[in-house]
């Protein structure tokens, strides 16, 4: 794979990590990075398809050349032998290798795009979990305050009752 493409892939892959302490930035970056990856995938697919077309055109041209040469030499040519000759031609081998690299690049971008789709879902879930935890903490704080208030009220009631008992006891 081309070093420049690997560099682009690695740079975009670095954005996959989700920083729980900085969810705001992760949420703000997600659409932009996803678009960038989707655009790179579209370009990689176009490159792959162009290379595939080049291969088909070269194959057709070489097929004609081999058939014309066989006809000129009055040589009987089977489809299998024609295909075998085409596969062994250096031009065909070179373009096949280029096509394999283009396919690999397109598949790498496709995997990265799918990973960013998954990241989007995970961000949604993490934010929902974060909000729920905050809500639970707020409720716990409210419960604690209510408990403290009830305890203080009970203590006040106990003091009043104890004072009343002391007064009754003194008066006796």
C-alpha cells in the first residue's frame, strides 16, 4: 500500500479512540472525521474501479494481439491456452498486482468507515450512560439531603420530648 495512504489511514484511525473525559470534542469531531473517511473510501473505490477497467482493456487488447499472431502463424489456439498466455504476460501481471493493492486500500478504508459508524453508536451509548450516572448522582444527593433533613427533624422532636419529660419529672 502507498505510504501516503497508510499515513492517511493511520491519521484517521487515531480519531477512533473515545476520550471519556472529553466527550464534547469526540462528538464534535465525529461527523467531520466520518465524512473524511467516507470521502477517502469513495476515492479508493474509484481508483480500484479505474484500475479494474484498465486491466479489462489491456486484457482485451492483448487477447486480440495473441489471436492475430496465432492466426498469422496458422496456430490452433484454445481458450485455456489463450488465458494461460495472458496470465503470464508481464504487463498483465503488473496490472494485476496494482489492482490487488487498490482492492486492499479500498477494503482498508471500508473497514475504517465501519469502525467510525460503530464509534458513532458507542458515543451515543456512552453519552446516555454518562447522563444516567449524573442523574443517579443527583438523585443520591437528593436522598442524602432528605435523610439528613429527616434525621435533624427527628433529633429536634427527641429534644423536645426529652425536655418535656424532664419538666414532668421536676414537677413531681
